[in-house]
C-alpha cells in the first residue's frame, strides 16, 4: 500500500505533452527508471504523432519458452491538461510498476511485457486519442506478432461503498452492484479465454476482491463506454484485451477534474488489485 501511495504521489500532477511537457517526459522517464530498477529489460518504443516523436515504455520479463506469444500489462501515463490525474491514471501506472515488482523474481512460461502507454488522453478536438497503444498494436499486427492478450490498468484506485454510488449503464444484461467497491474486467468476444483466465487467477490469489466481468460485442461498438481506454486499440488490431478499471466516471466524481488527487484514493483496494493482477498474469503466462 505504501509503495503504491508513493508511486501515485510521485506521478501526480498534469502530465500532458502540451500543457506540461516537462512533467509529461518525467512521467515517461519515471516508468522506465522504475521498471529498470526492478530488473526488467527496458526500451523506449518510438511512435510519431503530428510531426513529433513520443515513446511507449516497454519493460520485459523473459519467458521460459520464447516461442509462446507474450502477455502484455499496460497503463497510460499521460493526463489531460486540467487534472493532476491521480486515479486517471497514476493509479494504473503505480499498479503496473508494483505488479512488475511482484512478478520480477519469477520466470513465467510466456514473456510478460509491462508497458507504459503514452497519449491515451484526447489529443485533438476531432477526437484523436489512444495514440500510443494504437501505434503499438498496429506495429505488432503488421509484423505478424502473436499476443496472448493485453491487460490494461485504467483507473484502479477509487471506491465508494455508499449505496447508489455506482452508476450502471442500461441494458448491460448482467447484475452489477450499486456500490462502487469492485473491480470491473471488460473484454470483447475475442477475449473470452483471457477473461476467464484472469478471473480464475484473480479469485485464486485474492478471493475477497469483488470482480465484475463483462464481455462486449463488435469490439465494444455496441457499448462505446468500453472503448474509452487502450484496450480498444488491441481489440481493433484483433488481439484479446481486457480493461481492468474502477469504472471511471461511473463512480469517481473527480474524473478529469482538478480534484482527482491521491487523497481521494483507496490504496488498500489498489493493493488487492495489484495482487490479483499478478496472480492472474502468472496463471495466464503458464497456460497461454
């Protein structure tokens, strides 16, 4: 819990390429430095947007069998221009780093990549976002690389146990608690096995963590709320992917506001999410 708190507090602050370019670069470098210190092989993977070069950060935990497709765990490190972005998405980045720390002593069967993704937030008035993940997923598809799946940590730090605190979209077709104290795991049709493996691994590792699973259709286009993070980039590139989330604005009243600060977060919940994700990654990397 304390490591997660320190990670969020170090990242907290506007991390936007135009509004705060120095903090934006510092967030990228923080992710690279932390993954390197854990013992992973780290590279900056470049991509171009509007004539400038940006980087996703890729930390690799080697697998025992190099022939098996990799499993990716990702979280975006940028913020909007108007928020310190503690939940969105310093929480996901902190969870990514601490998950890597837990798993680093292991040698899974499959390679596991821990990826800090850039430019997830809206970049243009015409609706350009998820830029870094789109570039990464398209590059891998163009090279014909297999991917067992991508687990995207998108806002995993906010809870509210007050009855009625959880907004539930209509016509989901599943029962969803009205208290905002669960983790949502959202996949698409191609992600059935990935979702089942994640649920089994999470339950075996942290049985008291409530997880609500949802599987959308048509790569999320029937429920666009499911496409608002980097998981959609992998769906569009025909890779399995899950969004692991506290459900963002369906629960968190500080979403994209200046009040999205570390003091609003539930670090005990975050710790359970990290442990559950780590357990699920070990299970998936052994069975993929």
